[in-house]
C-alpha cells in the first residue's frame, strides 16, 4: 500500500478521481475552472470536442444506475471518446472471476479510463492502485464512501449561483449518515473554505459524532437551515422509510421535508439543491422543486461539464 | 393545454411526430419525399450523412421493443447523431420518479430528440407539450393509440410499389381494434386521399362502428380484399389468441389467414405488407411471406429512411 | 446446400469466418499477418483506423457473453464501424420469429457484418448460406462446435511468443470434449503444421477416440505436457464439476490443475495460455496465472487485433 495519495502522481497532478477527501483546493478549483469551459460545449450546435478521440472509456457499473451511467456516457461522447457500457451483472464477474482479473482483461483491451460504481466502499481505490500508469479510474460512487463527481457538480452549482464558497452557509438535510453524496460534499466544502456547514436530520440519520467531520450537527430543521445560503436536500432511500431508522416517510416529511414556508428560515435568496432522483412530498415538497429557488436541473447540466472536465484532466496526466 | 396542433409550430412546420392524425397531406408528403433522398444513404459504401452530427438522440423505450429501437438507433447513427439507449425499466422511473421529472433531467443533459415508446396512449403528447422549444419528440408507439413512423413507412412502401395513393384500394386485415399500426395507417391513407380503405376481420377484432373512421368494415376476407391493390396483414398478438376474442390461432388462420389462393381475390399485382414480426401460419402463410407479392422486407429498408427523414425534419424546425 | 466451402468465395477469398476447420494455411496466415498491422492501432494515441467507416456491424449474441461481445465491439469501433448490440433474449426471437426471419430483417436494415454467438452448433452456417453476397458472418462461438476467433488469437499468441508453429509441441489440457475452443485450436494447429498436439484430461472429458482428430490423447498430466512448448488450459465449466463427469473441482485440480511445480514437466521456456475467464485454483493455480510463463493477458490484447483483421478481411471480399 502506497502512502502517497493514490489520486495524484508524483507531480501532484490528478490521475484518478476517487474521492474529494484528500484533494487540495488547487485540484478542486482546477476541475471547476475546466468545467466552465465545457458548459458551453453542450449548448453548441455540434456538441462535441475532439479531446478524447480514439480513447476507450469503460463504464463499469457493478451497481446499477442508469442516470449516473448516462451522464458519464454523454460526457465521454461529447469529448469524442468511444464508450463501452459493460453489463457487469451478467458478465464474467458472475462466472466467479475476481474484480482485478476483470480489470486486467479490460486493461489488456487497451482501456484508457474506467468509470466505476461499486457497492463496496474502496473498490475504486483497489483498482486505481492496480492498473498501469496510463489507465485512469473515476469513482462514480462506491458504497457509502464517496461520490466525488456529484460533490464537484454540487460545488460548481454553488459557485455558479452564490459565488465564493468561503463566504457561505450550507445546510445538508436528510440521511447524512448513509449518504456518499453528503460525505463527499462535506469534504469538498471544507477544502474550499466553507466556514459554516450544517448537517440536519433526525438522530438516527445524523448522529452527533458527525461533528468530528468539522460540521455542525442539527436535529431541528429550523435551526439547521436558519440563514443558510444553500440547502442541499438528500434523497431518502426507500429502505430507510420504515423500520428502526424512520417511522414513515410522512413522519419524515412532517419534521424535515422542505416546503416553501420552511425555506423562509433560510436566506431569502437561498438556493435549493438535490442530487436526484427526487421523491416529491418526501424529502422535498413539489412547490419547492418547481419553485424559483430550486437549481436542481442546473446541477444536472453542470454535471455533464464537470464529468467532461474530470475525464479530460486525468487523461492528460500520467501516473 | 394548447388548442394548436402540438406537432406543428406557428409556421405549420413539423416539430414533433406524435401521430399521423392531424397532419396534413403537405407534411406527410414532405416526410415521404425527404425519405426518398435517404434511401440511397443506406446503399452507400459509407452509410452516413453529417446532418445531425453532435446532436443527442435519446431512445426512451418504456415498453421493450428491440426491433423498433434498433431501427431508430440505425437511423440516428446514419445521420451521425449520438444515440443513448436508456434502459428505462431499470432506471429512476422505477425509483418512483415521474415521467416528466425524468424528461426534465434528460433535457438538462442537452437532449435534442426523444424517441419514445410508452404503454400509455398519449404519453408522448404529454412530453411534447412539456419540453422546451428546441427539443423534439418522436412517437415510436404509444399504447393502442398511434405508431406514426410505421404508418409513414407503410405509405412510403405503397407509394414506391403502387404509385399515387389516391388511385388505390387498400385492405387492412386482422386485429384492427387493438392496433396502433392500423389506426395510424387509416389516418395517413385518408389524408393522402385513398378512396377505398377496408378493415377486415372478425367482429370481435373489427367492430362495425369503425366505419366512423371513414373506412369500410368487412367481416369476410374475400369481400375485404376483393380487387385490392394493397393488403396489409396485422400481427396477431398472442394474448388475443385464446379466450373471449378469438377461439384459437388455427381458427383465425382458417377464416382470415392470407394464403396464395386467397390472394387471388385481390388484384393480380397486389402487394402484401406486414409490420412484423411475422407469425408464419397464423395471420399469413409462409408461401405468401416468401412469395413475389410480399414487400415486407422493403418496408424494413424504407423504415430506416423514413425515420431518418422524420428526425432530420423535426431537428431543423424550432418549436 | 452448396458443396463449396461456405467460408470462401469462388476466388477462394474469405467472406465468412465460421470455423478454423476447412480453412487453408494461406487464409489462416493472411489473418495472422493482417492482425500484426492492427496490434499497433490499440497502442496509438487515437486508437482508430477508418477502414470500416459507415459500415454497420450487428452483435447478435443469442447466448450471453459480455466479454466476447465487448472484444468484438471494441474491434469494430477501432475500425470506425457503427456497432449495434442486439439484446436478442428480449427481442422478436422470443416473440416466435425464426432466426432467418430475424436475419432477413436486419439485412434489410443494411447490415454489413453479423457477429454471432449461438447455443446451437451450426447456426452461423445457416445464416451465412442465407444472407446476400455483400453481408458477412463471423462466428463468435456456436454450441460445442467452433470458436474460430479464439483459435486465431491463440495461434497469434503462439506465433508471437514461440515462432513457427511447425516446430512446436502444444498441449491442450482440460474439458476438451465439450470445448469449442479446443476443437477450433486443434484444426488451426494441424493446418499450420504443428507436428505434436496433445489433448490432456480425464477419460470422461478426453475420450480416446479424439485421436481421430490427429492429436495424441493423454490421461496423465505429466505425460501430456512433457516437453511441451505451449500449454493451453481450458476453463472448467461449473456444470461439469460435480456429477457424472467429474467428482469435484478439488479432485480435478489434484490431477490436472496447472501448478508451478508441474509446469517444470514442460519446456523451461514454455508459455501458458487460457481463454478466460479463469477459475483460479481449479484448472490453474494463481501462481501460474500471475507468473512469468503466463501470456493470458497478451491473448486478450491480440484478440482485439485478430478480430479487427477478420472483420477487415471479410468486409473487403464479395460473396
């Protein structure tokens, strides 16, 4: 196991994107600045740049997510790469082949970038430390650990609508404990100098010891979003809605659902974000989703540009 | 709800293809004429034109149909578009996201054209009225309502082999009641001035009140195809073959199956069409399928060109 | 039924690749020589040549194999072809359409090459004899019959590492009886003049009458690989591991598993090959897989080049 940050080469350049944790402000800012240039590509008549022409991008989704896979496929296609979607659930992995044997095989087919989602936390690290120098790994979500491109597109969105992150109050509301999105956002916000990050939700989903991540823990929604510039609602996973962690989705909405009235507790010009897909009427009211403060669809648009930026940057650096 | 035809913009130009119903002879003819130019593309050495280069076409098949999806994928690829196939059954829709939220998300990824199949009649209308002006919807089959590209390729085929539709007798044989193909063909034939359209089948599948659509209802095959220039056999869906509507597929074949002998009731140079996939020996005898009057594979070939024409036309018009 | 070899046109040029059986040394050598030129394409910065630009390659996998399908998709993409993956299990075939009706439909969409895997031996022959002259069929594995591109990439690998096949001893170890890979390799080796081919395994998997194929049958591993230049381990299918044919995978490993110690029976510079995916600890020990004699990942790399060569050659010849 290498003590050096596996995301960076010896020159400190990004070669894999595995987590926002451990990346400096310079790298995060480089990605966001590069994404700015790519936002316009998707508004052109010909939505393509030739940056990754002839490169092979493999979408390795061990956990199914049509939405995230699609955004990476679009991003790679707009960079002119060749994209291969591997239906992993039905492939050799199920024939008993190990993860690293699968990776070795695809590397032997001259892969350039692996975009990888896996239910096990850390799987992309394992792969990144295994592949040869010219191959790059982008984590598209691993277990409860990290979802760095979602965090980066969230940072892009915050910066686009509210400017300098170091002047802002940001509240993350919902099932923070189980959310890789929340975790990656907290690291990115902290690194970019955000002085006031709050995590908001019931004690079962936001335990008090999360304060060790440098955030304020709030179990009351009003206290949690009071004066916030940015409110990020997390998706409530169906599997938490009944049982030990939450009494029901209606109960959750009663205490923590974002409504137009409650949004008045935040700053008047606060924005509302959500990683999608939305459960209308569970973590967020339809009126808020469709209202003027929501920037949820802008997040999606910026997500393409941020993923283009990440792939373009890692592909330009050697391990 | 807009009273204007949602398929046309204020200048009367085609911006969505949702149904052959409500489209004028000028629009139908424009599509068929444009398709003529595209037929030759598929016979070239390099089967591509750069018309939709850098455009994003999303195949949204909420109802599975590998065949139809493939024809649209080929058509879009030959126009040089980037095609994304969304496996909707496994995507966010199944996570409780609404159809329009899914559409908003994909639109935010800078989609240009949605090709959409849905089990609910009218779903493509809902989407067409929801998307921004620069996004286009092509209906690839909605419930029992419409299948306009199938009807247009049928019109192309008729025109190619038999010339001016206003001089022809056309018989549609089979489960007309439940067929979106039949419905779309009837509208297209009527609009193009076909003076003699017959719908032919047992009372359970061809009720007498279908005559209100401007067609002649026949419950006897001989009467139905007598002197016809064109005989369109419909696919008999398996789910109708037993039970209340039909005694059995053998019974159906005995009364309404197209055989070489029975085809003598039609004009000697009549053509036989079928939307596929064929049930040999159920709605049509193998000898007819493989015989000189069948133009079923030409329909497939023309289908690519017609779909290229539809996508090229809608993409060139603003909403 | 045509008596002429269906893989060759009247000039003796390759128009379909169905089996290594029946192909002469000249054709096999042409494929291997052409592949040499394509190996470098996958190491370029832009991994593409425009040879098949605008051609339509259909991947028809009636039997699922993500790995093999992926290698053909990559090969076709690097030749700049448009690739369509057909999810046959869910398509019209399951609606009762016959194989040849499906093929006719896809041919009518202007297919150029069908890459086909099928559980029934001979299915690709049926298709090759059915399609028009300008359409080509590449067998990606049919039943227990043949897997010619695997055999060709194996021949490429042997030639690359050990030189002239006519000077070599080659041992194929494992379930030879049920292996289309073994069968295709035996034909290719024999045609290329390999003087010493041994098939090695228990009597249930390597019956004595296999000697009629011109190979030596060995039921003892030491005898089988003694002095061999090349040892090809076959994958042991799970379904054989218990029951009548084999007592258990542990028993098999005890008698026929390749270990570092046993590999000393072969020549000191012998290479070890495997078609993948590997069952570590069943047919081959991990130490061998990861050791210096294994060329298993080179096989994968050469497989892309060999498939590019096959598609480029057949596409350049008329039926």
